[in-house]
């Protein structure tokens, strides 16, 4: 009798743990999905705004796109970036440097808007080359 109670207790505990694990997995997947939607929207907006600046010389589009780059930076840190998992510390530093260059060296970056647009496209494709190009562009001003 006592052996049956222990066995039933172990089974119930196992069931509760399994339900908790599945619930947590579903929660994490949904949270990442929502962040991915924000990230994709910010990427699309930045791409559109830089295109507007590049092709139509709409000066406000550059400024608005910087806000979208900030959203990308904030959201990309929490989601998986392609098949490589989360960003490395070096990639985060390169992205941060790129973001600051867009703000601080606006005249230089406007001259290289086609490269900025290429970086945005690479981010959208989740290519690691985006960070290499960010670094090269930022180093070209120094």
C-alpha cells in the first residue's frame, strides 16, 4: 500500500513537471515570435525609409530610419539571429557602433547611404556579413 502511494506521488510529480516544461516552452516560443515580428517590422521600415531618403532625397526619412535602427538593435539582442543563435558581444558592439555613427556622423553616412541600405538588407536576410560591413563602414571614417 505504501509503495503504491509513493509510486502515485512520483507519477503525479512527473506529470506536473512535464506540464510546467511544456508551458514554459510555449511561453518562450511566443515571446520570441512577438519580438521577431517587431524586428521584422523595424527592418522593413528602416529599409523603406532609407530608400525614400536615397531615391527621393526626403531628409526626414533618414532621421526616422535611425529610430527604426534603434528598435532593431533593442529587439535583435533578445531573439535568435538566423541559425547562429544570439548575437556575440563583438556583433553587438559593431551594431552599436554603426547605430552611433548614423547619429553622430550623419553627413558621412548620408554619403554612403547605399552601403547602409545594403547592411539593412543583410540584416533582413540574417547574414553575418552585415556586421562585417558595419565594421568596415565605421572604420572608413576613422
